C-alpha cells in the first residue's frame, strides 16, 4: 500500500473528492476500484454539492483564484465505460451555472474548502 492521499472523501456512488499529494490537487473523480480513479472535474475544486441526480463543483483553473468555473455532472449519463464528456458540463460562468441550476434543479454547494478559495 502507498501513502495516504492528502484528501479523499466519498461523495455519492462511485464519485470521490480527491487530492493525492496536496489540497491544491483537489478534483472530482470517478472511482473505478483497485486504486483507479478517473478525473471528472480538474483541480482546484474548492466547493462541491450533490444529490441523487447531479454533482456540482466550483474550481479555480490552474489555482488561479481570480477565475471561478462551474461544472455539473449528470450521474445518469456517466459510468465506468461511459463517455465522460456526455456526463460533465463545464466550464460554465456563474450566470450560465445559475441558469442551468434553475432549469435542472441542480443541488446546492454543501462543502467548501475555505483555504482553497
């Protein structure tokens, strides 16, 4: 067994929030098992939320804290052998995300990492 991840948290189903070495690597990933996870939302994810249908995430690309991007994952369209690009929507602006949230009933952000804001 290797070293423990800097952060690892189960979200829903096979989805995890993971940072391997440092928190600035925080991403949303699809865990396939046996230590294999496939990134769905790249770092630096600093806020997430989920319900039975969707996972939402906010991120700072390349740890540029002056830029915030929004993503959502349609869980029903994703899977171990699915095309992740059909399941993941983003990057979105805040206005685009608010529109999608209203149309789809996306969940609220429930977990925020203040040190990554």
